C-alpha cells in the first residue's frame, strides 16, 4: 500500500471522528413568556418559537450540514412562582449592554453561566390611561383647563346683570316692570349670553339695548371658545398623538424600548422604571402621559393590568409602533459570539427560514386593546360625575321642552276658549231680546194677532165710511 493512500485513509478517519463527536448538552432555564415558549395543550410537550426554531434549523440543514457536532439543548421550566420572581428580577441582574425587553433565558455551558435575550422586540405598544381616550373625562379635563374663562364668564354675567338693572330702573320705567328681582336680571343675562336675541324681556331704553347687544356678542365669543376647545378635545381623543416628543414617556429601565424611545422616536423626557407595576403606577398617578412596552408582552399584560382597578385608572393600548430588531438564538452567534464550528456556520444560513416557519406555526396572535370609547349605555349605567351631570342635563332639557309644549297647548286652549266664549257672548247680545215660547202658544199668538189685524181693519173701514158720509153731508 502506497504511503499516499495510507495518509489519505488516516486523514479521513480523523475527520470522521471529529465530525461524530458527541455534542455538548446545554441546559437552558427559561423564564416563560407565552408568545415564545409554552406548553402545547394537545401534546403536553414544551414548545414555542425558541424550541421550534432550533428544530426547524436542524431540519433545514440536515441534508447539507453535519448537525451531530452541534450542542443539544435541554429546556427547563421553573415553577409558576419562580417564573414571575425571576422574570421581574431578570432586567436588574442583566448587564446593561444585554438588556432587552424580551423573554430571558439562562444558558449553562461547561462552567459558564450567562443571561441573554432570546427574541428582542419587533413592535412597541403605546399604553396610556383610558380616560384620555374617552370623551367624558376629556370633556372635564377641558373644563378644568378653561376654568379661568368659565369663572370670568360667570362673574361677567353678574356684572352685566347689575349694569342692566341700573340702566333699566328709571322714572319712565317703573321699578319691577322690566326685571323684578336680581335673580331675574341674572337669568336674563344668562339667556342673552347663550342665545341670539334678548330672550323673554325686551329692554326699554336705548342704553340698555346697546349694553345687551354688546353682552350678547361677548357671550357668543365665550361660547365659541368653549365649544371650540371641547370639539378639539374630542378630536384629539380620537386621534391621540403618540409622536409628541414633549410628553413624559415611561419605559422599562435599561431595555431596548428605552433606547428606541431616545434614538428612534427622539422622545425628550424618558422615565425608566424597574418593573411594569411601577410603570403602571406612574401612568395612573399621571407622572407620565404614555408608556412604551413590547407588544407581545402587552398582549398578555393587558389581561391583568386593569384587574381590581377602578374605571378611571384603567389602561389601554392606543397604538402599535413597528420597530425593527434582530433575533438572537443561544449558541448561534448570539451577543457577538462567533460560531464555534463550520457546522454552525453552515446551519446559520437557514436561520431566517427556520424563524419564519416557527413564527407561522407557534407565534400566538397579538390581541391589542382597541381605542377606548364608552357607549351611551355605559355612560348612564356606570355611576360617575359625568353620568349624573348628563342625566341631570337631559332631565332639564326634557322638563324645558315639556314646559314649552305645555305653555303652547295652554295658550292654544286659552285662545280657543276665549274665541268660543267671545262668540257666544256676541250671539247672546244679539238675541238677548228674543223670548222662547212653546209652539201651541205661538199658534195662539198668531191667531190673536190675526184677529187683532181683522178688528183693526174693520175699525179702519168703518172710520173711512163715516168720513165719506160726513163729506157728502157738508157738500149739500
């Protein structure tokens, strides 16, 4: 056998032995985040994007790469209590350079233990208080912002009422005829400032009319300002400005979201919190206007963050911002590590395909809370300051309309009754000399009248005959 052939066989044997070395087992203790790692309810086996991605990568590279030299992974899940305790403390224990808002795993390889992120954030959700998204609370916030204008308008009504009182009480207009009391003056000023016209009372003097017209214009301006601000509040309620860099924004301290808020969104006032509970507390206490967090985490946190909280401090997801971020797998070039073998380099070529396949199968659908908007039923059913005021306003409007309808119907009834009574009085005045008698009496009366006529006619004939005789006698 030639030395060349022996050398080739020796090199081939060494190569085969190197390629079939038993892979090192790496134990990964994971802090469960359901979008990534969870228990399959059908099989009871641990599954999710992290595990499935590793399986997909091996499946894609098995025909080309010698995967037997790759390390094998063993996933260990802690108890429920340990999961939350470790997950809350994970970011404090993780070096600042490796802090990401994402599921955390711990990898144990040989004598080295390190904490590293598995999947970094792909989207960021904007969280804020629900009442910023709902019109009733925004309405009260607008009134609070305009308290100076409202107080000025109320004081102005009293001032204009006294001015009008001073101009209307003269010798020509007896005291009490135009406006009898100060309360009626104030009511008149209120009606004038909130409507186009003088209302129910018309001032008599020219000076009073000029004052009322000026005050009416003033009231229209104030009303326009109030309605303009309220309309703007509803407009901003439906289109919440999440890109306003002047707002104070809460994030998880040292997370990738914090870097994205500063570097990509250019937010000026970013406040970091140690955990989500403190961030929620900051939102409810109005220390920050918005909070940014991982959308996958928000999809599950939103199921719990309002539990046990009163309605006006409930939180809501109002916007989802797409943020690009890389996907890091343990042992495959993560955190700047270089691949340890040619097999890892070969296998890493199929990483993107494996991740896409895992996302299609095992990534759970993100449920984002819709922008908060209370229905009219909830406004009436939930006891609050706004619902009580709304009910009172509607009752007052109903009473006012009923009163107007009642006045109109009473006026129509009085007019009809007056016309009917007046017509009857005229008819009675025309027929007041007539006497009502029975038919028999009327016949007897007619007979007597006829007899009387006959007697009168006979008498006239006799008188005429006597006159003629006298004339003949006088001629002879």
